[in-house]
């Protein structure tokens, strides 16, 4: 009879995986609890949010919240040292995009020691100094300072291992000072010492005969 039947269909090719970006934290953090965050996007079939997954050091993070463009998790109890975040998400075509970020946890403050002077000094002008060290993220020498009797000293010289400050016009009697410094994670180490100024010579009297 010559009748022709037809049908038409279409399909979409999507072989491009989603892009995963802006994974945080990065660098050094000063807390064992961190908020892990990542963005993702897809130019093809769209993100399948149910597939979003985050792991830290190979262990899946729990309690994550996945949205159309991002995923957010909280991780706690992290040890000091380096950690690796892996984020993955698939699009609706089944292509999987991944991203990786590393960060360091440093919750330990610098050690401050070797404060000088101590005891009794016989001058109203002296140099106050202290040493410090850090086994984690390293010393932030720009944060080093010495506070003498509640006043921050000026004109100091700070390196990665010590700080020294001139102090003059010191009154007779007891003085207390504190040396403080932060590491690159923001943890602050402090130490306090005291000294006494006695620059007045003894009085000699009643010499006889």
C-alpha cells in the first residue's frame, strides 16, 4: 500500500567531567577541627549532587551537605601534620570530576626560653632578650615582642630564633617582662621573667677613728 511509518529521537553527548575547584582549607590551620569546602560545576548534563563525596587522608567525611554548586563538611580530631582532602562528584551522564588539596594542622605554640636579664642588675640601661623555637609551621618573627612592666618595647631586633630590645631609664626596683611570639599557624608562645635594678652604691658612714 506504500504507507511509510517514521519515528525520530535525539540524544546528547556529554563526555566532560565536572570541574572541582576552591577546595579549602589550604596552607596551615591552628585547629584540629576544620570546615572543608569545595565548589564544582558542569557545563553538560549537570551535577548529580547525590554523588558528591569528600575524604580526608583516605577516610570518608561524614555529615556533609551537598548543594548544586558546592559541598561542605566538618572534620574534627585531626592530628598535627599534613592532611590531604579529596573531593569527587559526578554529572548526570556519569562522568566523575575530582579535586585534591593539602593542608597542615599545627596546634602547638612556639617554645620561648632563655630570657635575660634575671636576678639583679646594677644599671638602668640594659638589653632584654629571649629565644624561641617551633617544631610545626615555623616562627612568624614579625609577631615577636617584649612587654616590660605592661608596655611593649620598641626598637627591637627579631629573627627566626630570638628577639632583643633596648631598655633605658629603668627605675630602681623590680621589673617584670614577657616575651611572646606566634608561629605561622597563629599559635602564641609566651614566657615571663623578672629582674631588679639596683644601681645605687652603698653608703659608707661613721668611719672611725
